[in-house]
């Protein structure tokens, strides 16, 4: 089984971090993994996306042109990738920021006000984890226990205090009812 994912948004939204969490989850599950970041020269506010391939078999190419899942955290990213998602795939939108709605009938599209949910829960800046949590709930790709272990392995000790809030944001996303 191979799952290809594109996470996309503005720099500073935690796109690359969310992708790395997925990569570490795959490593802990003894799966094959590729993580390929792409970002503009700006530190924050420019475009950022990453492609993540998770497979039970060796991965031929890290390039993801037709993802199974798309997490879009801004309008430009949504517009860029929406038509590339495979039929039967999953699209998650942060409708706190993305005004568009998905008109495709051959995919499951879930709109969450992820930024608002995170902020209202006291988890400022954790919309990426809310959307990741919803994706994990939909796909059953990794358990919450695996995600916690991945964060403990990936997040350096000086930032270990952030693990609890990131897990809380993932659980918040997992608990949301899907609105298509």
C-alpha cells in the first residue's frame, strides 16, 4: 500500500513540520518514506508545501503529482493542487483561511475552520495539527500513539514542552465531524 500526500500553505503555518511528523510516524512503523519540501525564498508568508510518500514497498520517486490526500491551508495552495488529487482521494481545507469550496464529486472534501478551532482551544498556530488529526482520523494511516512517539523522537528536548499541545491539536482534529 502506498499513500501520497501533499501538505501546502504559507510559510510559517507548520506545513513542513506536519510532513516531518508523518515521515517519523512511517519510520516508526517500519514503512518506506520520502519527504520532499518545497518553499519559496521568504521565511514566512511565502508558499510552502511538502510531498510525503508512505509505502510498504520501496518508493521509486519522491515526487507526488497525483496525491491521495491534500491538506490545503491557503487559497493559492488549494487552487494549485485541488485538481491533482486522485479520484477517491481526500482533500482537507482550512476554511478559516480558504474561501473556496470543493466542487469535485469524485473526492471526499472536508472543510474545517482549523485556525479558529486551534485558536479557540488556546492552541495558537496549531491549525496544521488540527488538519493532520482530521486526516489521520479519515485515513487511519497512523495511531495517536505512533504520532506521540514520532513527536517525541523528532522534537528536540528543548522544545519537548510543545509535544502536549501538538497532540491536543491532533486530538481536536480527530474529534471534529467531517463537513463536506
